[in-house]
C-alpha cells in the first residue's frame, strides 16, 4: 500500500462529504459514515492528517514551508498526540461538518507530493522503527537522549551535551514549535564515572573494597599484594581477578595483583629455618 492509495481513499471521503453537504439528506450522511467505518485504522489516520492539514494550515504557513514539510509536520503532531481506537477516530472524521472544505484544502497541499509512504501499511510500525533507530544511536554514541525547548539548550551545552537534531511541528493552533534533541556522549558519561571512582579512592574506599572482597571470599587480606610485573605462576581467585580487571578498565593498564596465603609463607620460612645449622657457644654450656 502506498501514498497514492491513501490519497485515493481520502478523495472518496471528500466526494461523499461534498454529497452530504449538497444533498443535506440522512441517506448521504449514512453513506459517508458507512464508507469511513469500513476503512482500516491506517487509512483513518491518514484522512485525519489531511483533514487537519487543511483546517490548520494558514496562507502564511504555505509561504514559509514546502508542502512536504507541512504534511510531515502535521503527521508528527498527530502521532505524538496519539490516536484512540479506530471506531472513535472514524466518528471524529464524520462529525466534522465542514469535512469537505478541510479535505479539499488538505488534498491541495498533499495531493501533489510525489512520495511513496510504505510505512502507512502500519503507522505504529513506523513509530517502532523510529524508536529502534533512536535506541541504536543511544547505545553507540550517547548515554542519554532528551528533547527540550530553546530555554534549556545553552545550559545543557555547557554541561557537555551535544545538539543532535531539531524538529519543527505545527500545533493545532497554527503555531510553529521547535524541539531540540540533545544527547550526552558516552565518553563524557564514562569520564564522569571515572571521576566519581577516583574520589572514592582519594577517601580510602579502594582499600575498603579490597578488604570486603577478601572477606567475601574467605581469604586474608595480608596475602594480597600488587607486583611490579605479572607473575604467572601464582594461583588466581575471584578477588585477584576482579582487582586486575578494575585496574585494566579504570587505569588502562595490566593489573598485577597476586595472592599468596600467609600460612603457606610461614611454612616455607620454617623449612628454611630447619636447614640452617645451629651454632652453639661452648662457654655458655653448664658443664
């Protein structure tokens, strides 16, 4: 289904609306109502876009914007406003007594747009695709994305946010509003987190972290130490693995933490002492 199809459906509604106005009969009204009620939700949504496009667009707007800009602005506004259920939106169209006038003007704006809008197969699908696209940008470049008006832009820029895009929309009162899309870069967010962790370290919380890790694993903190280079012959445990990962991520260097049980160290010292000969002072002997 394409743009031309939706235009043709809207033209049919326009003709039925004209017939209702000229005939002023119950049969003409019922014929219009019957046709609109059998349309799909996407067709009803499109007719509303054309209807409001014709009702809200001023002569000044026609001079300032292209037909496509006017159409897409009205489309975005209605999508943002969100539609109710199909039956209620169909009644909303039929209830407009100057419907033929609105559609005639709206078709004059949108009727010569040579564009294919395959997304009108399902306008909800289009909105989902936009969300997925924004999600991709969110994950790859920005930690947060917010929309705002011009009053807040400068303060956000001063905090390191970036201007991603601006969008124009026509309100139901014919006023143009500009929305600013701002993003906070991933790199700035990471730098913020590192700054917070560095403050923790200044206050001695890194030592507390090592202590808690050792307590959780049931090992003694006395056996934990950091070498000047990696010693591969020492066994690893969860505490050592975490601390080395911590150093690698935050300091951008290889972590060289190792753990050697204090008990084992004492046994080795006692073995060394057993092999050392004992020198006895003969003068100190009692006999």
